[in-house]
C-alpha cells in the first residue's frame, strides 16, 4: 500500500492510495500486475482536521485555569484536568471513586439536583450557578459551575462535562 500526493493544476493536493498485486498465468508465472488506485483525499483532510481539533481541545483542557471535569450520568468522576485536581486536592485516581455529590455540602444537594433535572437533563446545559465544594482536607470553598450534558449516538444521556471556577 503506497500513499502518494500529487498536485493538480489548481494547486490542490490529491492523495492517492495505490495497491498492486501480481497476476499469474496457468503455470504460476507472473504474467502481469493489477493495480488499484483510490482517491483518499477526503480521508486525509478529515484526519488532519480531527488531529487539529484534538490538539485545540487538549490545549484548552490541559491549560485551563478552571477545573474541567467529566462525570458519568450517575455523577462519578471519570476524568478531569490538573486544575480540578489542584482545586480539590484529590488526584484523579481518588476522584474516580467518588461523585460530585460527595464533594458538595449537604445544604446544596437538593438545589443542585433541581439544576441537574430541570436544566442539564431538560435542555442539555445549566445556567452558571454558585455552590460550594469540599476539598480533600475538609475545607469548604465557593465555586461557580456550568455543566453540559453528553449524549451517546442514540441520544441517551451518558455523562456531564462540568467547568468549575474557584
């Protein structure tokens, strides 16, 4: 399999995939070669665009001063950026065993459940709201939260992206 780029007269690159296979005669001697040529330009362009988008996302995710967190629909932390770990004092390995309910003081539980049900699940995102978090050391601090619903390919809710600002 050979991939090759050629340039058209208009300056646009066209990417081709070329494959060859021998043809044999009745005595099993090579009698020729058959080639297949496939235009893979769109695939190459899509892959490059995907890599650029991933790079932009990773830069935003890893360099943000705000905590960015991904939870499953039950509220368990699946992933977060370093800012979120620092904010709470938990490494991601410990965060994966708790939920956002566990780091929310009791006085905020019912109110936040209403936001989850009436905003995030109902329309796909929350208004920015304020509450408090509990750090690993037990100290309580105010945060500003915005949350976004994640759906699977069947449009079923599967998780929530959250952005937390101390």
